[in-house]
C-alpha cells in the first residue's frame, strides 16, 4: 500500500473512530434514559446498559473493521487524536507553544553557547589523540622559572621536550597571546593602506600535528621554521574569505607584515581556527616561530629561555599511556629547569624542584574563552532552566484546567473500559506533541537568541570561533529537553485525568469542586512564585553590581574625555622616532579649539593591561621571600595627569624637562607611597625594579592621586616617555623597549565637540597615513566595554527574570480565574447572604496571596542561596541584600496583584441570582 | 446459500426495520426489533453496529447525524435504493431458507 494512502487512511480512521465512539455513547445514553423513564433507578439502568453492551472496545474495534479501514498502531492514533485536539483549541495551543518556545528557546540558546564554548572538539583529525601540557589556561606569557602548573614554555623548553619525548608522535608549540604578533599587513607593491591582522607564531609541525591539510596552496613545515628560511605565512580561510574576497592570487603572493616580506604559502581549510579558542584576537595568519625575531626586533622572546609564551599540544603515539607520558614529561621538566639554576632568582632556586606539570586532553584546544565564560554560561543555563520550569508549570496548569473540563469525556472513556494506562498514555502523547512543537519554535528562538547574545553582549564585532547555528548536539539537546518537559508538565495532568471517576461522569456534573482537589495548580503557582523571586533577585543583584562597577570611583572622570588607540609598534616605528611622533600628535590635537589638553600613556586606565615589577627602594632592606614587593608601572607624556584630571598631591607631574638629557624620574601614586614609604616623604627618594642594583634608578618627583588602572587602585609609578634606562635583565629590557610604544592618547574635550572623532582620525592620517589607528572613542564607551560581560549577565538575568515573572503572573491569573469560575455559586451564596463586593475581592485576593506568600517563603531563602552562588560575581552587593530581596518581592507582589485582581473583580461582579440559579 | 447465515438474518431485520420506520438510529433499530419480536429477538449491540457500518459500506444504508426528540445527537440510518433492492433479495433468500429448514425438519 502506498504511503499516501496509508496516511489518508490514518486521517480517515481517526475521524471514523471519533464518530463511532460518539455513536456508541449516544446508544448507551439513550438506553439509560429509556430505562430511567421506565422506572429503573438510574444507577441500575447504567449498570445494566453497560453490561448489555458487552465489551465496548471490542465492539468499537469490530465496528471500525467493518468500515474496512486499515488498522494502524494505537500510538499513531493517539498522535492524530492529540493533533486534532490541539487544532481544536488554537488559543490553548498557541499559548502553550509560545510559552514553551520561550522556555526551550532560552535554554537552548544558552546551551548552544555552552556547547560551542565548552563541549566542542577542534575541527581537526582525531582530536581525541591530542594532549596538551598544562591543566590551567593562562595568558599570555610568564617570566619565571616557577609556574606550579606549567602551561607556558619557552622555545628552548619546547625543543627540549620535543626532542626527548618519543611518546608523542608529534609535539607542536603555538603562541597563546598576541605579543609581537599584531600585524599591519599590506600587499607588496600595493598603494592601499595597511590592514590590521592578528598573527600567531607556531612551530613548523603545528599543522602536521593537528592533522590538517591546506585548502589552497600548502601549509608550512619544519623546513619553513628554520633560521634563514624565507619567511612564510599561512592565512586562515575566514580571513581569506572576509578580508581578501577569496582572491586566489593571495596564494604565493608577498605581503609586508609590519614592513617585512612574507610569502602567503596557503590557506587553512574552512572552519579551522588553530588550537587556541579565544573571544578575541583569533589569528588571521600563522607564522613559523623562527620569524618572531624578524617582526619583534628588540622585544623578541624566541631565544630567551626565561620567557615562557608557548603552549604545547601533541599527538600521542598509539599505545602510549598518558600517565606514563606525564611522568616522563615531569622528569624532563626538572632536567630542563636543572640546566637553568644558574640564572634563577633566589626565590626560584628555592622552588624549582617542586615544579610540576600535567598532561591533559587537548582535543578541545586551549580555550581562553572557556576560562572566561564557563562559570557565567553555567549560571545562565541554570537561570534559563528556571524559566523553563516556570513555563512548564504554566502549561501543566493549562492542561490541568482543561483536563478538569474534559473530565466527563475522560470518565466516559473509562466507563467504556479504557484502561488507566491507556488514558495516561493518551494524555502524555498530547503533551509530548505540544512539547515537540514548542521545541521546533524554540530552536528558532534559540538561534536568534544565541546570535543576539554573541552579537550584542559577549564580544564586539570581531570574528570569534563560535557558531550560533544549531548543530546536531544542540538539536538533540532541544529534542531531549522537549521530551523531558513534555513528561514534566504532562504527567501530573495525565495522572489526574486518568483518575477520573466514571460514575461522576455519568452524573454529568462538573461542579463538584472539593477544595483540596486543586492543590496541584496551587502548588505549581507556589513553585513559579518561588523561582521568579530567585531569578528576579539574581537579576537585581547582578544589575546593581554592574551599576556599582560602572559608577565606582575610578579616580578620574571619563566624561568629556576621549581615548585614541594608536599602534605605533605595529606601524613599525623606530624607538628614536617615538618622542617626536607623540609630540607632533599631541600638538596637532591640542590645536583644536575645543580640546583642552592631550596626553599619552602606554595603556590608559581601564583600557588595558598593567605591567608589574618587583620594586627595590634605595636605602631599605631587602624584602622577605614572601613579601609582596610589586607595583604596576606605565609610561606617559607630560600632559597625561592634567588631561585625565589626575591630581598631583605632592611634588610635580612629569614635565617637558624630563628627557634624555636629564636624570631619570618617576611620579608615584598614593598607594605606592603608602605601600613603600608609609608616612615618610617619598619625594627625592630613589627606587627601581629588581634586582637590588637597580634600586637607585628613578628619583621620585611627585605623587599623584590613585587612579584605577585595572580593577583596583594598586600601587603604580609613571615614567616619562622621553627617558630610557638600560637593563641587564632581558625581560626588563624587553619591557623597557616595548613600553615606549604608547598605545593610548587621551583627549580632554568637554562639551561634546561635534565631529571630534572624524577630525582626530584625519589629523592622524595627515601626520602619517600608515599609522594604524585602531580607535577613537569616548572614554565612557571604553569603560562600558570593559564590563560587557557583566552587562550581558545582568541583561540576560533581567530578561530571564522578567520572563519568569510574566509566566508566573499568567499562571496565577489562570489558577485564580479558574478557581473563581468553579466557585461562582459559592460566591453567589455569599453575596446573597450579604457579602459585599469588597469582601469578595478580598477573599479571592487572599487566596492568591496565600500562594504567593508561600512562594516567597520558599523563594527568599533560595534567592539568598543563589546570591551566595554568584557572590564572586558581585561588586558592592551582598548575597542577601535586603533591598534587592525587597525589590523582587514588591515586583512579584505587584504582578500577583494584577494577575489576581482581574478574576477577583469578575467574581465580585457576578450576579448572585444567576449564580444561585446555576446551583 | 452462503448468504443465508445468521448475519444475513440480522441484515434482513435491520433492512426491514428501516423500510418500515424510515429514519432510525442504532438504538432505535435495536429497540424496534426487540419490541416487534415481542422480545423474542434481542439484537446484540456488539453485532448491530458492525452490521450497520458494513451495510453502509455496501451502500445499502445511508447515515446522517441528527438530534433525537430528547435533543441528543445520534446517527440516523435510512434505506437507499440499493438497500431496498437488497431487502427484496434478502426476503426471498430468507423465504428460501425457511422453506429449506422446514423441509428438513419435516422429513428428519
């Protein structure tokens, strides 16, 4: 038989079935009526009618067969039945599907991100064979011989491991940060301005180890990763497509990377993004490790054994036990460290033998993104599940109410001999059908939602290796979720309807409303209220925390200030060109009539990173091993303090006279003064970075008020751009060189000057068209961007909280309205006996608020618990903040009032006479 | 002869009932047969409905939903032209059957 015919019969049979059922029922009822009319007691009449009828199901089946329609499985029939019932009540179905779509959609959206960020393997060959060294993920480099859990390695250490570990079929190294790899890329001979790009230095066997092959051209090998080899680079497919228009002439062409010629030898396959997973700075280009000195020049890390900046990932040889391999690597680490005892600090010498490493599965790559978002995503998933729970409760309530209405019908089915299991199954099939519809709609919601979260909240416009498209695991998750929810919200109503009493049905009564029969809907409302309070208070706490973060005292006022980001290092300026360049830039900007002042800084407060140094004060004793002797530091031009509004409380700021011809000076902040000098006057004192011999390096000429650079007002010192000192320690020397490439210029131009950003860009382009300007932004925007993740958390929590609240209110409304409807006659009696409208409203509201009250009693402790769960994400908010709890309670109370007042008023406006007549 | 079984008899009773009473629902048919036979014949519902539906499939009866005097929805059956012709044939067949049975009983 053709499929089409089968399907048609399915429909046909469904219709016939219902008809036959009705026909048979009307038969029984007519028989009962006649018997009663003839004087038989109704009870007896019914019993004998049923007895006479024999086995009703068998009759029905035989009747159906007589209709010569193909029999199909009863499950399929239940499904048709369910679809018909759902189609028959479009209001109910629409409400339920939308509710479910929101619940399942929210949960699936978050799960999409959870899956992408936490559960996904790299798109490479046999990722399960990949192992990485290191348990934690840290960025971006270390300058110490002690890391506890070693995950960053120098080039020398990498080569040592690679040569001595046969347990790895291949061991590759790649850069986890972007230092020395921020590129200005220009096609050789092209007049077009350079484009910025992110590079990543990798070992020659990197692609081999991951087991990928070129999409176009070739990927480089160890032969390219050698001194003297012509510089080669590989471009990512994404970059090739998005920025180079999939131009085939890119392959084999020469490009200038920060002024150095590289040949693009090939393109990686689509979807491949390397072994690093991060929310920013994903590589556009891969370059061999040995090209690093070419680009980095004086700040090169390659040959410094102390500078650990590479992550190691290897393909394990089949048959090798990872435990054994780990033990061997451990031995190798100690052997390698042992060869460097000579250049360790005393502190490191005391600790190097306790160093250890861990071999961990590397199939998912090394994920900075995971480190950053894992906890937040789990939290969001939890919140989304709470919303889903509230949604399920609503649908359960709808189904319950409908089940009550359909009781007579269900009871009749029971009277006709349908088993309870059969009835439960029938009801479950319906709720599961509903859930699957919800899931389908939910997947659409999830796709849009995940994209929205990615687009708006997590990251900026940059490309990141996260795909919001629903993948197979996501689809399976949504399906599983829908089945789970279908059972969750379907089981109680199914069970309750299955308990339908046949006798009651034949009484034809739907009014018998024993008070405690409706405990289930009330319970559900209580749960909804409790969950909503938890969501709302979590949202309130995160929102307040975000606001505290944004409005904390940073020590400066961002209003009227603008931040220009200029990448002079990537633009390939020489050290000796920098001072005149910044002077020219600042003079040019200062000449704008609406600009008050201009100053430059290595990385501006709240806009970047602070380098720490361990400090030695001249004339003070060497600090103990455990003592914290570090301070942050940065480099500025003379206008910096005035432009930022950072007040000098003692001495003087950095000035024009602090240049190459005068003695090296520093301005410190109050925290520095307090930490190292206590109540002493710091002016005129000398200090320097470790070791002791540098202690006389800088003379303190001023003290500035504390400004928050990165999270806290920590000790800081400020050095003049125009001064340069020499270090014997390579990493201090590297930073010294690096620190002269000031990345930020701050402009103070109050009063919203029109078109300032465009004018600034033009001025900079006039100075040097090849200067890479990565942004001109209002300072407040920069600060907001710092808290983007907290912003996302707070916004999504609010969204979930609002969703939960609305659903809970709808649930309360439904239950109250249903209760009022059931009690119409009771209310009629009360009013007939003299109760006024006010007291009826009060009575209904009292009932509703009892439920909300119990919900609050459960929800508030749970909210406090949730507060402790998110305590480490809160800034200036305690987990049991009474104001937040009160706020959420009031919000819920208001919503409940509205939800309960509408049915209450309807109850009060009931006509007592009519209500009584229906009795 | 195959038609002259008990099922054939039930068909005949139903067709005859409908030809006498015009439109009737299943319950009415059962009641009529019972009353007309002075309660000698008791139609089992378990056989009646399959028979009705089979006859409908064969085109002997047609059905429609209508309200009873007491306002209840019920499925009413009526004879079609084909049903009338079938009744003639069935009556003839029944007479044949009765004759045959009598003859056997007489000479047995």
